[in-house]
C-alpha cells in the first residue's frame, strides 16, 4: 500500500517551565544556569523529613494557561505521586496530578492556509521538573545536577487530533505564542523551557480504531519535531506494509542521523502507581479567583490579529507573522505608536528584521534595540531624511551597536540628498553613460527606468532621494534626450 492509504494520528504532551521566581514546593530560585547544585535545598534534594509547600503562584499561572486555552478550571484539585526511578529524580517519585487535573476540556484553533482547525486539549496539570544528568564525555560516569529539580511545570496534553507534521508545527507555535503573551513561561526551547513528547500512530484511512502508538520524548525544536514525525510515520508504514507489528515503545530522536531509536517499552498509567500525595492537602481555586485571573489576561494573539487586519489594513498573512511572536507583536505595537505608520513598521519587522535575525541565527527575544529606535527609523524615512536603502544600513547598525537612528546617520554621513542641483548632476551623469537605456525606455521598456535609478543610487552611495531621481529621469528623457 502507498503512504496515501494511511492516516497519521498525533497527540502531544507539552511541558512548559513556569517563570515563577521560586520552585513549586520550596523557595529555591528557578533561574536558568548557575553552578551545579547551587539552586537547591533539602526539600528539592528530597532529604528525609522535609515537607513540600505548594507555591500559590504556580497554581495561578496554570489557571492563566487554562483560561487562555479555553479550558474548564477545577474548583478543587490535588497533587499525586507518580512513581518511577531515575538517577536525577531524588525522591524516586515525581509530584504531579493524575485524576483531578487543574484544567481540562480546552482547545486551540490553528490556521492551515485558508482553513482553521480546533485541536482539543485534554488537560493541563502542574508538576515538578526532575534534575539533570551531566555525562562525562570520556565515559567515566555521570554527575547529577539538581538545580532544575522542583522547577514548576505545566503539562499540556492534547487530544490525538493532529494528522500531519504541518498541523503539529502550527499547534506548537500557536501554543508557544499564547504562553508568551500571558507571560507564564519564557518558552526558550534552547534552554528546555518548552519541550514536547510526541505520540504518533498510523491507521488505514477510514478506520475508526487507533493504531499502536510510539512516543518520542523531550523534543525541543520545531524543525526536529517535524522531521521526527515524518520519519516515524514512514517507519511505521513500512513495518505494517511488510507484515510487521508496531510495538508500543518510547523512542529517542537523533537529529544527526535523522532516525528514531528505542529507549524503553512505553509505560502506562498503572506502571507509575499514582496515589494522592499525603504531604500535600487538596487545594481550591474559587470562582471569584478564576474571574480575577481571567480579568488579568492580556489581549491574546487572535484578538490582536483581528485588530491588525481590521484597524490597520495589514494582510492576514502578515498579521499571522506579527502575532506569532509576542516579541514581534510588542515591537510592532510600540513602534507604531511612535511612527503612526503600521504598514511600514510591519514591513520592516517581517522583511528586514527577520532577515537579519536569520542571518545572525539569534532569537527574536535577542533583538538588541528598542521599539523606539524602530519607530524613529520609520519616521526618518517618511520625512525623506534617509532613503529606504540607507534605512537598511541603519538597521544593520542597530543590531551591532544600538543607539538613536539620528545619531547613526549623522555619524555615517547618511542623510538623504534632496538638493535639486545635486540630483540633476547625478541624473545627467547616469544618462550620458547609458544611451541604450534611454532608447529602451523610449521604446516602452519600463525596466530601463529602474536600471537608471539603480545606477544613480549606486553613484550616490544610496543617499539620493529616489522619488526625485525617478521624476527627474523621466523629465529629462522626455524633454532633452
């Protein structure tokens, strides 16, 4: 059978570290980094006799995430012990939630080109993170770092509603942007603040029963997740087509080889022997508290996107790009307030800022200049103080050494040439050197004018006013050449 005869079924378990100041059950800091075992205490090290105390902010952050993803919030909830052994889990159990999660029955709507699709969220629950194993590169053993032990997490479990790597990518990006907007997590995937376990199975199209699923653990890159799904789906199809059987197992994705490898058999809920944690009492989130948290939610991506298209006339495609990142959207909002030119600000972010970010291979959160700088840059171009081509040079300089754009153009001598006499000299010089382009323009070849303006911009090192060049070229060609 061909690949088209099968349907891929995908569900995700997304773990997001909450950006509270302290851990979930103690007062240790949650800061990333630090020397090993310097952000831990007897509680997160699981010393005998220590007792956990639930951090109220963790509950509030989780409720925020639930409300932002259309979940029902439980008035009463509890913590459970999830029992398993691993060297970086000092208690030999993880405090999590099992049958009474804090949030359930939610959804996120994703955009798929011209269509939209709702992806169900089964539950969102709170839990503690484990520590980290640092492996000796020479194979002499491993050392345990407990700085991360007890860092608060929310686990967001989706329904198995996704049917392609494209849908998974759209869901993860939408979820990431929501968590960033409500400021419950920094979502820095490179630091492990957002990671996903990917559950995947296949079935013949039209079948009602799900196939046997495999799980790929702790994936923290959109690109890797897409590649892993495509590979794993092909692997499962090949096994079934050859008469084999899919085993329920936990897999590790290797980004270098582009393959999955078995880690262990996949556990089920009974393997973890969940039971209520006797050291932690049940807790409540009253309707009044839920309403207060709901009122504190900021404007979310969907609402911003609608405003950008309706208020500012920005295309749906561009609006999607702007709201996909809180950093981009906030940059747009603030720069637009200064420049009052939403379309220009949008174009600079989507085209030029994105280009430089990709070239430098940095995150949007690492943009070194302020929204004020971008707004001022747009104003300088609108006033005709500098041209768009000089604006690109100013932007490059802002990435290298952020300061007021006006200071940059004065330092570099980049102020736009708008003197009519100077413009005339440049135009005449270019026309005299390019008689063929004059003939082409007169013959109706409009590209010739673009070439001439380009030559003039080159001669003026990008400083000549392009509108003045354009009109002067046409005037001289029609009347004197």
